[in-house]
C-alpha cells in the first residue's frame, strides 16, 4: 500500500512538473525526487519481503493494509510539508520578501 501511494504521488507530481511551467519555477522537482526515491525504497522493501515470505506476501491482513495505508499517506504528507517549507525558504516568486517589506 505504501508503494502504491507513493508511486501515485510521484506520477502526479511528475505530470504536473512536465506540464506546468509555474510548477518548475516552484521547484516541484524536489517533491518528485522525494516521492520517486520513497517509491524505489518501498519497491526494494516489497521485493525483499516477497523473497522472505513467498506467496503469503500477496495475502496481507486487513490491519497490515490499514497500517501501510496510513504510513503511505503520512510519508506523502511529510514530503509535501518538506516541499512547502523549501518553497517558503527559497521564495522563488519573492512573495515572502514582499510581505515582510510591506509590513515594515
């Protein structure tokens, strides 16, 4: 489930990065790299788990699937939070700088 969630997030981010010029300016590629690397990590984890468990790998318990789903959503959310903080710190459009200048 974690693999599925992160792959879907990675594909969505990649499509947005490819289609939208404004997304490239906002460094969505950082988010793409985070999601694709998490997908690769969970792919390796799934392969190793399959080699250890065999056919039982394809029949997980409902509680295991629920836990994996929450873990995948948490990872996707954490990646988004890290990206938002990165965008705020880098401030590619100068929005934060303009807000502080207006305040003074």
